[in-house]
């Protein structure tokens, strides 16, 4: 990938290909974060699409005080929050999207596991949920998460530890170490 700052400058001048290259490396992680936060593939797709539109529109104001990925994750978290609010106002409950597998029993097991995990994630306090998902699902560093959330690295570590412990409790498992990744 071309130097991030050069791509940002090109994108800021209206180069859609440069913007596409910037988001190409982030899009799957943004989607994964959104689907785990929202519990629905269709809501996640909507949230990612909204975040990308917002990022494109806000790009001229991006001052590179943080990395592009930190900036776009912040936008994604805001889009997730807005999507959750929109869903709450609409009163509907999302259906879990289960991928097709060769064996229907595998689909059932995956659905049950996904449903239990999503249910536990939904019960988790939002501050813990965001930190755990960015760490365990998106693979972001404590420093990156701290930048996105606007808190100290120690706070991020604490939120991840407490979030994992609460998830373990909710799922009826023991341990909250890194081996309990989502």
C-alpha cells in the first residue's frame, strides 16, 4: 500500500481510488466490529456503509492527528451507535444471519454458539463491549483502542479485562485471559 499520508492527501483532493485503497485494509474489521456490536449482518452492513459515507464526506476535515484507521474506527463506532438507536426506535428485533454450511447440524451449532455469544455481548456494558471487540475481534492494539475511544491505555486494559470476565460469567465459562478470544 502506498504511504497512508499520501493516500489521504489524494483522497482529500477527491481521488476515489485512493480512498478505496485506504478503506480496503479496514473494511472487513469495520464489518466484524459492527456485526458483533449489532448482532445482525444486515444492520452491520448498513452501519459500515454509513460510516464509509461519513468518512468520505468528512475526509477534507481529517487533519491526521491520529492514524486513518483510528479516525475511521471512531466514525464506525458512531455509526453503530446511530444504527442501534435507529433499530430501537423502529421496534424490530434483528434475525441472526447464519451462513450456509454443508451439514445442517453444523449450521444449527454455529447458530446456537453465535446466538449465545451475541446474547452475552448484548448484555455486556457498552464501554466493555467496544473495547473487547476492538481487541479480540479486530485485533487492534491497546494504543489504537485508546486513541479511538479517547481514554488512557490503562483504562482500555481494564475495560478489556473486565469485559472478558463478564463475558465468561455470562457464557458460563471460566477465565478471562487472551485465550478466551471471541
